[in-house]
């Protein structure tokens, strides 16, 4: 084997081992997959979902529990979408797969004014279709390919634009209780996934078929985080570590911590106390 090929193989082995360990650790830490689960692996044709399916298939071979994997892609009928790519790729893996064909592209184009961001509505429509498909086919877990950087970016998006300390959790039960969403790549760095996809030569389907929207806030946050990581190595890792070590008593959310009862008396507040504290005005008035 030529030296370049050996070097490439060693690199691929080390990177694959690191990513596989990260996926396995996330599954163990958050109990993402249990015995008897039927997991719907959502494929978009991007690097992350390819890698997610890859590592879930690898881990399934040695897992102490038995679970099924069913790959699902939603063909939203964007102009130019190469509909043959995923069926050809999945057929070669010998895995059960489904291609859902539903024209959400036309719906979004009809509703959203030209020049406005379409991603929000598109995501909601896609999520509803996939949730319903999973429920109808007895797929009790829905695996999405969001990685560590996605989780951190969402934290800052909600912080800057939504006024909330909220991100994407590794595991989430839908509001109606029908679906459990899991994110096996929660511990994986995007740069590692990019390198892995290049090494594996996945048939990537670009995510700009419906028109590039370069000014999206997520892209701005992504650029900010990458600049931080370049200038201050380890900063992004510390941000993610902080997301795993939340101290409610040192924030300001009264629903998570009983500040009112902290160090106070057991006596009920006297009538008129709130009005007095607000300078004689009723709460919430100016």
C-alpha cells in the first residue's frame, strides 16, 4: 500500500474511532436507544445524516441491546433535487428505507413572500410529516443528525433573538407524547464530521436547492463561534460543557429555583407588600 494511502487509512481509523466513541457515549449518557427500539434515521443527503446512519449501523453490530434502523428521506420536491442519489446509496447498504414524496416546496413558496426566510415554515412542515410517518409505521425513536455545534448555535440563537436559555436537547419527547426525538451526534464536532464525510466520499446533496439564504442568523452565529475557536482554542468546548452543568440557583429563573423562600421566613407575605415594593404601583404597570 502506498504511503499516502496508509496515512489516509490511519487517519480514517482514528477519526472513525473518535466519532464512534462520541456517538456511543451520547447514547449511553442520555439513554437514547433501548432494547426493542425501532429507530427512524432521518436522512437529508447531508454529511451529518450520512455519518449518523453510518455510526448507528456500526454500533448496532456490537450493541448489548437489539434495535432496528429504518432510513427515511423526505423528498420535498425542490427543483433540481437529485431523487436517485439516496435510493441508490441506501440500496447498496441493504437497509430498510423509505422515500416520502410530498411537495412542501410549493406550499412554502406560496405562503412566504419573496426574499423572506423560508427555513422556519419548511422545517415545521418537514417535522410534521416525519412525525406522522414515524407514528404510523411504529417507529418509536426519530434520530436527527444535529451535532454539537448545532446545539451550541441554537443556544446563542435563542439567547440573542428569543430571550431564552434554550438549545437542542439530545433527547426530546414531542408535545403530544407520540414521538421521541434523539440526537446521537450531540457530542460530535462539525469539523470532525466534515473530515469523515470527505474520507468516506458520501454522495452529498447540497442544501441550497431552494435558494441560498446566506444572511440567516444561524450562519452569523456559526461564523462567530468559528472565529472564537480560532482565536481562543477550547472556548466552544467550554460552552458545550457549560450546557451540561447548569446551576439554577445562580441564574434568575424563579420557576427553577425558589428564590422567594431562600433564607426567608415561613410567614406569608403581608397584604400590600408587592404594591409597596413597586412604589405604590400595581405589578406590571408603568
